[in-house]
C-alpha cells in the first residue's frame, strides 16, 4: 500500500495579502528608482543642452581668436615665400594650429598676448568638450537604469497578478477591498493651499495606478502628490524620496491635512494625510488611488510642503 500524500494547504487570505504586499513593495522600490532616474535624466538632458550651447559659443570664440592669429602671421610674412606657413594657417585643428605656430620663426614676432589668449581658448574648449562627453555618458547610463527599473517593476507586477489570479473571486474582492474607506473632500477640514491640494487628490480617487504616471487618467504615488500640490502652486519632484527632502519635517502627532506621509525603508511610497488617521494615496496597480489608514503601511515620517 502506497503512503498517502498530504494535500497542499490552501494559503489563507492573510498569507496571500502578505505575499502580494511584499511584491508590490518591491515594485514600489523599483518604481522609486524609476522615478528618480527620470528626474535625473531630465536634469542631465538640460545640463547637456547647456553644455553643448556653451561648447558652441566657446568654439565660436576660439575661431575668432584663431583668425586674429592667422592675420598676424600673414602680415609678418607678407611679400615672402608663404609655403612654410601655408600648412599652419589653413589648419582647423586647434592643437595642430598652436603646435605649428611654435615651430615657426615668426612665433616670437606674434603678439604674445594674442598667442596666450588663443592657448587659453583652446584649453577652455577642451574642458567644455570633456564636460559635454561626461554628461552624454551620464544620460546613457541613466537610460539603462530606467530600463532595468522598468523590467523589475514588470516582473514583480506579473508575480503579484499570478498570486491574485490563484484566488477565488470572493477572496480576491476581500483582499483588494481591505482598508478601503469612503471619504469626500468636503468632509476634510483644510484651508488655503492644503485644501487645494487635497481637493485635487481626492478627485482622483478610483483612478488607475501606473508606475511613472502623473495624470490625468493614472498616477503613481509621487505623481499624485506632485500634481496635487502643483494644483496648489507648490512644485514638487516626481520622486517620493526627493519629496521627503522638499519641505519641513513634521512629527506624527502634529500632522495636518495636506501633509505628505512617507513609507518603507528606504522610502518608496508617499501619500497625503487628510485627517482622522486617514490618507489618500495612489496605492498599487490592483486598487489604484484610494483612501486608507495612516498606518496601513510601514510609516517613516511626514513633510509639510510649501
């Protein structure tokens, strides 16, 4: 008689909840890297554009000085055999031009200040060329970081979807509706810019969660808070970690509606406090933008924008 094999126990809702929450947190961490890389990429592209413009201006300045040096050489050799200097004065390579001048008998006769100016301009151009090349390399690396973060997000979301797909419909509804609370913006006691930010955020409840999104039809966590406070005239970066450093830090006991609240170590999620121990946040791709409890996730701290 063969020994009986124990059937695999069906995981409890609590176990599945913990597994899905962990997968979403891992996706959030990758999403934070994705948002930070996007912020960095935008900054790098702006810096690269400025450097390219600066390099172009420097190249123009160098060309002007080079023409002055050529004119000086031509005047010294006027009426004599020009074959000795022909290769020098037609060179467009700054280093070759300067090296050629140093071998000419006319070098000492050229204005010393003019040659010094030209040499300084060459060095300045080389510095700008190197800075431009460095920024271009940074852009390439940041684009690779974005691609890697996106791949991690997709992997974790696929795992979470698979876990959720193994539940029965009733169990899945129970899991996804946990901690869901119905609150309207009119129920929240806030004034001024905080009221404007809360009004925007609350109007998005029910919309989809998409990593890297900042409206109008979908948001990620920092995209929602960025747009909400943007509606109140306060500029925030599209990154929860960066938002944590964007305002005055507030103790949990001093929270007021509109304050930003942050979660996980390292920080990878942000929501907006709306009072009575509740927050509005773009939570995850399964539930989207919703109202939930302040301590429904591992709480780290809070910031008051503005």
